[in-house]
């Protein structure tokens, strides 16, 4: 299993342990033998703890789930050993530790409430799924995997006309980079290979319009991005394969909208007083930014396995 997957499991184990700690034990009763996955010195790792982490992996294949659960168990054993040492050294009474536990408790409670609110989201209809598929060929029927060369320019939108004027004549990426240096404009160069669904949703349509060998200019929240599609290959996804992905994406989108709406409503109805040096923002009902990730298509041959794909969602 790749390193990033193992790292993801470890991070999720920590989160799951916080949830378990906040929820408390089952009245302090001793676990039965069938509930215990491993005994660690005087402590135990329960099957419930493993299942709690596994619920977040979305690994359906029984063999893959079994292998992943063993990885989870090993991380939980490592964690139990560390927890025992921390308690022995009375770190559980340290003010910083107590503050972190309280912050985690508040985060868990807030998330639980939003999950309850968003559970009212209605699943998309077959017609809505079909419409989304047909309206986004760049993600499905015309999906491509891009070999991109990028120049991320640290400049505001007012620099775009000057850049576009320079690029009005045929230029390659090296010439653009040299010109930016002559203009004392900071930039970073990068080369990546990405499928369409790994690009930001607001960007993927524009990148899709760029043909192999062509260069495009895109505005971003951090500056300007000059992209060259060095090469690409077509890896379409048919409607049947895309259907569960689209359904989940649209459902998650609706859940997010319900959560944002609830936060906005609570802000409007609640009594909020800013004290001391803190003042209300320009928009009193500040809303959390909505995620704009594209729905992930089925992995191409030779890319992540289902286990890795499931575990990558734990980051």
C-alpha cells in the first residue's frame, strides 16, 4: 500500500480516537472477547474502533477491506502504545492537551449537528444525473488525462492585459518565463499529470478547450496561471460507470448547501457581539466557502487501486 494511503489511515485513526474519547466508553464495562481485536499491555484495541475508521474508507471489496482493516489495527496498536506512555507521564492533565481535547470535542459536536441537518438532503433523480452527465463532457464522455506544464504567476488581474499582449505573438513557455524574469515578476514552474476530475471545477472546462501543444491563461485566486497542454489522452467514462459518482457528488453538493444555509440562519437569528479589537466583517453573515472539487471519475488503468482511492479520502 502506498505511503500516502498509510499516512491517511494514521491520520484517520487519530481522528477516530478523538471521537471515541469524546463519546466515552460503554459505562466502563469490560469488552467481551469478540469485541477485542488486540490486547496491548493493560489496554485493548476493539473491533468497534477498527470499524469506526473503516466506515470512512468506502472500501467495498471484502478482500481489500480485510487488508485495510489490518493496516488500521496496526496503527491503532501504535496509537494505544503512545497513549499509554502519554498517560503515564500525565500528559492527559497538561493544559495544552486539555485545550486540544476540548477543541476537538467542539469540532466533533459542530460536525455532528451539521451532519444531522444535511441528512435531509434529497437524492438526485435519474433525470438530474443524466443531465449532469450530458452537461459535463469534459469530465465524462470527453474526459482527458493531461500532461500539463504550468507557470504560476504572482500577479494580480491588472497584469493580465500586459501578459496577453506579450502572448499575442506565438510564444513558447520558455520564452514566457524569460520575459517574466525580465519584468521582475515572480513565478513558479511546475509539470504535472492530472485527469480532468482532479482539476478545480471552475478550471476544468477552460483547460478542456486547450488542444495539445497550445497555451492558455487562467485567472486564479492566487494570481495568474499559464498552462501548456504538453500532451493528453482520451479516457472517457460512460454514463453507467459515471452514474454512482455523479449521484454522490450531487448529493454531497446538496448536503453542503443545507449546511451553509443552516449556518447562515443561525448567524442571522443569533446574538453575536464582537468584543475588544475584533469587529464584524464587511459581510455580517459570513458564509463558509463551498467546495468546488469535481466529481471523481473512475480511475484509469494503472492508477490508484480501490483501496488507495478509498483511503485517499481520509486526508
